[in-house]
C-alpha cells in the first residue's frame, strides 16, 4: 500500500520501518527534522507526506500534536480525498478523537483510532497490539498493515472506543506498577531482600504482566525509556479529563497522578515511568537493591 507515516518517535520509527520491510511504499515525516527510515521517502510536511496516499498513519505525542498534524499549517486535511484512511496510533483524548474523525470524514476520508500497547520492544519486533475503534470492514482493509507491525488487532467498538479502552488499560498499568514499586520500597525498608519479595509476587495471585516486564529493569536500576514518564503522565491527565467529563471519581488515580507530577517536576520526565520508584525511595530513605547491587 501507499502509506504516509507521521511521527518517528520511540514507537513510530520502528513501526514505519516494519511497514517498509513488508513491502509497502512508505513516506515518513517527523516534527523534528533529521530522523529517517531506511527504504522510506522523507517529506518536509504532513501534507507532502500524505499527498496521493491510501493510508495516513500517525503516532505522535499528544492530542495537540494530532490536531496540528491533521489541521495545522501544511496539515493532512489539505490533501485528504475520498477513500483515504487516516489512522491514529497516538494515545489521545477520546472526545477529541470524535471531533477529529468528524472533520476528516467531512472530506470524504475515513478515520480509525488505533492506539497501541507493547512498548518499544514490541514496536521493534513487530509484536504490538492494536486497540481499535472502527467498523470491522475498515479493520479488514488495514489488516495487512496491522500484521506488518503487530501480533493482534482488537476491535473495541466504533470510533473513539479504541482511545477509551487504551486509557483504561493504561490506568491499570500505572496503578499496578505503583503498587509494585510501593511494595518494594516498604518491604526493603523492613529488611526483605527484593529478590525474595519478587519470588513471592511471581508465585502468588498478585503476579502481573506489568511486574513480569518491569521487574528485571527495576532490579538492574535501568530506567532508560521504554515508555517515558512524561507520556504516562500525559495519559494520566487524559484519564482524569475523561473522568471529569463523565462525572466519575477515581481516587487512586488522582493520588498516583500527584506522584507523577512531582516526579516530572524533579526531572524524571524523560526516564521510564518505572523511575517513580526512585522518588518513593527518596521519600523513604531506602534503596531497592537487586543481586548486582
């Protein structure tokens, strides 16, 4: 297929590379110049990248970035034509998604919200999971592209439901990791070796995919970004915005968001969100130690 891929960050660059490997004709664009994808053409603007394409795929940082890419100066909407499909793999506001979709459809094009899970490693290995809001016929049309980048395509419902499901899932990720980090800090302070605590977690009902994935990095003190804290904080704010729109109270989320706010203020924003552990350690005056420590 002829594909424009817009956004070459931690996830997007690997996703675009996998589309090229699958034999698609790919043109890429990134807000910050200089990033390239081998085998792809590089465009200077979103409109240039999208011109004449069948599919325009976005993976950018936040709701404002999506709006700018679509409707800003030299945005995609300048070249939208009937039959084109716009796919958004960013994680953004569900209500804004409905607005963007309506504006895209007014030009005769289709819109699919399709955020992802799988982190940097999943993007590089083509093992992402796509969380989709669209009619099944559109998903089927895009399936060759999904298959090039991921291992599963899960339909959540109509437009906007992919984004709604993604922020719900990330709510669980953030709270699950926070519980793990707090448990490690508490038990370390009480003298339990972290390897022993992890053995208990993995042998009991509190085991989770989040812990399985993050524990090796935590015990090695490796907080290089697979999912930067600043982006998780952005998602936490999306969750709270959606909760306010729906008049829903989420007290645990409100507390965790405060932790992330402080961590961001203290300079952890470009580290992995797992680095919130270091803030908890600072408050407790203890360090969680792995075998190598």
